[in-house]
């Protein structure tokens, strides 16, 4: 659980379809819906940081194609690594 004294709060409106999925996940994991969302955001934080950095690069006038090339390469490498880990887990089932 995040440190409540350092955590920031935001209001969040979800489409009914997304709300339903979050609700189902919360029920299945026996967690509050907010914790399911926080956990998901923690998982994708590295990708969010890359996106933020790329947008900052483009906004500062740097070549967007260079960012997209690096982003694509990083995404491909990360995806391959995760696929390898998933394959190992499936093999061990």
C-alpha cells in the first residue's frame, strides 16, 4: 500500500466498460478498485516515463523521428524480454 502521507489523489471518471473490468478485477483479487488501478499504473510506469520523455523531446524541438525510432526499438526489446519470461512461466506450469 502506498504511503498515504505522500500519495496524491485525483478524481477519475471511467467509461462503464472499463469500470466493469476494474470492478471484476477488484472482486477477483479482493482489493479495492483504487488499489487495482494504482497497481496497474505502477506496472506501466516505465512506459509512461518513456512517453513523457519523448513528448518533452518533441516539444523542445528535437527530431520526433529519432524519438520514435528509439521508442520502437525499446518497445521491441522489452516485449521480447517479457515474452521470454512468459514462455518460461508457461513451461513451468
